[in-house]
């Protein structure tokens, strides 16, 4: 029994250590990104000059595509925030995907009021179909795909376009922040998400293997989408799958940390579970469709990176859950000799100490020290990590069963807890809730 416990402890501890060390190694890459991408002087035009035309030609036109299904509670704030953008040449194409609430009525009212807005509707067919409908009607040279709960800053589009720094960049991923800071869970997510968005995306940009253009803050060159084809409508991870096709076409993806979009994080545990299972299924479906890319050096560093992704995000959670089950069973039987017996021992065993260091670095890179006011939520981290491992097991089960693909979007609350002006002021004193 002691040998089994020691083996389970070793497997669990080593997997946590390997992931933590891998993230620690990306810190220099993230710092290098920051050194290379200093904020341009105020008033610098938003040219993507090496792609579209040499300065002083006009910046490329932009189309923002907003799919919406029963988004009445958040839609008005989203569209108005985009319409306030300081970018000189853009349009907003909104597609109602057969909503049963007042979504399309709101879109029609916004179209009548705001000259840049165009409202379309179609029978319910899913997010991918709604995005494709919008793309068919878009006129822009740069196509920005967002969710209907996103709240833009005035400079978001300008920063997104600026990131198309050379002709090899086919898509740009912006930075998404939590807008609804009214729950313990959303405050926790607002804090820990800096590691993935602030730290990891910077490093992966430098390594040229950023694997996803986020569905609520992403931009694509029109000519690149003409090569890759439209979004797939038979997957729950249309943003991830399209990003991999961008790499397959010979382009890469850049990160624009100052292209901020504030969007809702899941406010309930059930909503968080549904969202992360959908994301995990999207990863599994993309791996299946692009399995020839996994580990293939033909696609540069991106191919080997996909192999690492499969190992750490698909296989590792299975190993961790199995090891944890063994630990629980043996502990229940009274054998705890190999387990840590102090609080600090548990912290070190689970890799929390290193994770906190990485979080501090990420928050500083994102210039968001104010989010450290949510540090009291960090005791949730071990439970969140365990939940993410179970999420992958659930996703694997659903894929093996051939479960239906559904949009399965979050239930929106309409809560806006931050000031999204150009200066990025912190949380306001009272939440603004748009109840309809």
C-alpha cells in the first residue's frame, strides 16, 4: 500500500511540477514580448502598413461581426461601445440567430439610430452559421469577430489593427477581461485569467505558436479567410479550429494586449462547467480534424506545440485524476504516510507557490495591479484546477458518445462592474445592471 501511495504522490506531484516549470520558462518570452511592443506615441495612426499600403495611406477598413442569440440583456451595451470606437473606418454587422427574446428588435432600433450598424436575422443555426452570415455581408479588409456581451474601449479596434505588423500575420488575438465583478467566482476568474491572457499569450506570440484567436476578441485579414474558408458550423470550437487553419495556410497569429474587450465570465458554477466543457470539446474536435498537424515540423514550431498541447491539456488531466483517485482511496484506507502534513507542504505539493509568482508577473505585465484586490479568492485555485481536470474527462466522454454540438452559450447577467473608458479606470463604486 505504501508503494502505491508513493507512486500516486509522485505522479501527481511531478505533473504539477512539470506544468509549473513549463510556465516559469515562458516568463522570459513574455518579458521579451513586452520589451518589443512598447506602447506607440500618442496620436500614432492605426496603420497595418506592411500589409495593406505604405503610409500615409488610409488605415484598412474594419467590419465587426456580432452574432447574437437571445442576447437582449447585454446587446445594447456591446453595440454602443463598439460604435464609440475612435477608429476612422468601420462598420458593425449584427446577426440575430433566430432569437426568441427581443434581440432582433433591439438590433433594428440600433440600426435606425447608429449609422454604422447593420442588422441581419436568420433562423436558428448556431454561432458558426451566424458568423458566416455576417462575413458574407461584411465589407471590411479586416474582419473582427466578437461575442454579444463584449464591451469595447474606444481604442480597441485601433490596437487590434496595429498588431498586423507584417504580412506573415494572418490573425490577431486581443485581450479579454472580466466585466461582471459582482460574484466571488467572477472576481477569482478576473484575477487568475491574467496568467493565460497576460503571460501565456505574450510568450506564445514570441514563440510564434499562439493557438487560438479568442472568440470574443479576434481579428482576421479578409484575404486570409478567403484562403482558409469560412468558419465550420459543425463544431463547438469554431474559433480554435479556424485559428489552426490560419497556421495551416502558412500564416501566424499575433497577440494585441492593449486591444481590450471586457466580457462576462460565468457567474455560476454550472455556467463555468458548461463553458469549460465546451472549450475542451472544441479542443478535442480540432485535434481530430487537424491530427496531421500535431507534432508535424512542416508547420514550424506550431506543430510540435500542438503535440505539447495534447499532452498537457488532454492526457495530463486524465493522469492527474487517476492519481488523485488513488490518493483518496489510500487515504480513506488509512495510509497517509507519503502525503504532506502541513499547510505549506500542501501549498508546495500542489504547485500553488509557483502559480502565485506567475500570477503576480502576469498582473504586472497587464498593468492591472488593482486586480490584486481579489487575491482573497485564491484559496479557490486548487478546487478550480481539480475541476478543470474533470472537465476534460467529461469532454472526452461526450466526444466518445458523439454528443450533439450546441452553441450552449452562457446565461448573461448584464452586469458591468468596470469603467471601460480609454484610461482603463478600475471598478466603479456600483454595478450597472441592464435588466430588460
